């Protein structure tokens, strides 16, 4: 059991997935809920700050922009490779499958941090449970059901990105010399919005270049 270091900060304010990932990552000597430069960070391992974010990278922009100026920061992000949906007395497996490139759905908000010597990103491919309640306040896509909590079942794989080149390796080998976002999506077997966010991030990181157009679509090169 992890005890928070800072008074007034407690685990009851956190969701189950966030707590479970802290427990999974914890090593002897780690400190938790530590105040650093005016911000409370999830974990402090020696001189390295470890932040766990299960969604919404945009909420971290101010915090991380400041912390990386003087500290080594590692951002942990879980992606559900497999998910079970829990509704009252029912349990079913979601047809959706997570993919490591789904990190770009959030990285659009923090792409400028990749390449900074003090920043790294660790993606955890997980299996989890999503607990839903029928309170009428949830998304219309879920028929009004709200997501009450997420619970970690297993960590399947860990992928560490320390440099822009590490992210560039996610481009498939079979991709043509010049390519569109649609071609990238087909090679990845992912939906086009994922590929569009991927090329947006990689272009801003300098990993790919916009070299022209094919019809109405932009062409990119490594």
C-alpha cells in the first residue's frame, strides 16, 4: 500500500486505474504525492518525476512545461489493448482494441515536449474493466450510461519513447516513400483520425516532412 507524502492528498480522490498503475510502477525508495516547484507530482524516483495520466494530456501542459525546465519527467499513459464493459449484472468484452499509435490521440497536446532531453513517454498496453452506471448523464454514444470507474486487470506490454526517433519507428516499413494519412491508416490497420493525428505530431516534431499533395490529400515523407 502506497502512502501519500503530502498531507491533504489521499488515494480516495483518485480513480482505481490511477491507483493500480502507481502500485504496479512502484519501486523501493519511490516517494508519492510530492510537491515539486509548486506542483504535486504522482511519483518521485530519485531525481526523476513520474506522472500518470489516463486521459486528457491537455490538462498537463502548464505543469509539464514548467517541470521539464529543471527536472527529468516521465509521462505514463495506459492504452486498453482489451477492455471489459461492466453494467450492473452484465460483463462483456468491448469490440474495440487499443493500439500503441492511439497515444497520438492525446500527444497532439504535448508533441512539443518530445525531443526535450528531460522528457520521456512510457505507454502501457493494458487489459482493464470499465464500470458504467445508467444515470442518464453519460455520452449519447453510450445511451446515457456514465463511466464510473476503470479497473486494471493486467499490464501486457510497456513501450518507452525517449526520443522523436523512437516514435518515428511506429511508421510501418511497408509505407511508401511518400504517403498520405489515408495510406498510413491502411498500413497500420487503424482509423484515419489516428493516422491524421500521428502525421500532425510527427510533422511538428520534424520526423516527417510535408512534400506536396496527391489530389486533395497532403503527401508526407520520412
